[in-house]
């Protein structure tokens, strides 16, 4: 499969402000050297605890957040080098769907106005064509043309998230970042929305970056998984291989915490001690060493390299250094 997005050594460092006058006091490393490749038509999931940088990564690959350094190659073009107008045109190809469908929709706007806005921003279309497109996209996401007249407060959570998906789709993008798209929904509605996303992906040849903390959802929806911790990538691999044989101690701990109804398949839960350290003051060496059950003396001082373990599997851990 051909790559649609290649991220190389991506960094986002924020100055940390201190005191009444906001003096700069060090840098927080929200993203610290992230590299990944997403192929056309696949779903690449990013998992990790809160504070891992996964949402920052999703927004940075769309340049909703400006990176500090690194490259983001979308369809062969390094978009970090594009000016504002070229980036505005590219927004038709790259879209985002947010976690909270209620918070991301303007409560004063009808669904029709919400869907009309991106069309008017990017194209010169007649009122009739705009109406036709709005009605068509509502049907594509499982709503009806009558929903165009409704306000967000008149819709259920699942319907609001369908509107959020319709807003992303109306410009006919190639690539969509989903930031926890089902975590605010009831479990039964989650399944409907995930089925819709799968259906849309195959019908419209879409590629997804799917940010989530829910490993069961990730296992269901994705082809590849990247595991993040404190702004760094810990492991990348094909979904089933990563879930059945996690390489990195952090991935092993995350997967051991997934509830397993079959007692024969249950493995021992790995409980991590302590909290995730602040990205303002990350640990030296391997950033996971303060919580790692397999830490060795060198882990506190030497940062592990990004290692290729087999054809599609990568990790950063001294356990795999020869
Ligand atoms: Fe644990 Fe060391 Fe591997 Fe980090 S490098 S995950 S501390 S064993």
C-alpha cells in the first residue's frame, strides 16, 4: 500500500511560563521525535494515557498546532513548508472529528448551517448545489434531509456525532483525524458509529488517524497501532500482532489491563506504580523508567533507540538492544 502520510522526527515543545510576568522556565515536550507512516485506506490508531501527546499529534499532523520541527509529508508534499493559502486549500483533503460532538457544534446554528459553512469557505457553489450536497451527506451518515433544520440540542449524542462526521466529509477529504470520536457516547451507540466509520472508509476510500484511550475500540477499528507515552512513541505495529504479543513493557501493561471475560485467556495484570510524570520535567534516559517493571540500570540515563524488531514492528526499549 502507498503511504498517504509520513511523519518524521516531529517535535512540539512549548515554553513553560512561570510567575506574574510569565517568565519562560524550560520547555514542555508535548511531542518529542515522533515518526510514523500511514498507508492509503488504513486506520492507524494512537493510544496512550492522558498527557501522552496523542491529541497534540492528531492536531499537529493537520497543522491545527504548528510543529516546532520535523516534517509532515501528506500525499508527497511536506505540508510544514506550505503557506497559509496552500494550507487552506489542503484543508479540503484533511479533516478532523472531535470527541465532544456537542462542544464542537455551534448551538446557535442549525445542522444545515453547520454543513454549509465549510462549503461556502472553500467553494463558490449555488444555493441549490449546497442544499443538494447537504442533503446527500446527511443521508451518507445515516441521517435525513429533515435533520438540516434541527439545532444540536434537538439531537441525540449519536446524531450529533453523525453531524460532526458529515461536517468532516462534506469537503470530500482523503484523510480524517478522529480524536476520541466515540468516548462520549453510550456503548450501544459507539458500536453504530464505529460501523458507520468502517462503512464510510471502504465506500469513500478514506484513511484514518484514530486517537483513543480505549484499547477495545482500537483493536476493533484499526490496522496499525502506535503507543505513546510522555510525547514519545513507545511501539508501533500491526494491530493483532501488537495485541497478541506486545513488545514494550508499557504496551504490555496497557494490554494486561483490558478486561478479559474468558478466564482461560486472562493474563496477569501488570499494575504500573505512580502517575505519568509531567512533560515539563520528563525523566532522563527512557521516559518510562520511573514506572517500568523491567527497568535496568542503564534505563535511567540512556535513551533507547527506535528499533525495528521485525518487518512491521518497532519499539524503543533497551530489552531489544543487542
Ligand atoms: Fe523499561 Fe528500560 Fe525498556 Fe524503558 S528501556 S521500557 S525502562 S526496560
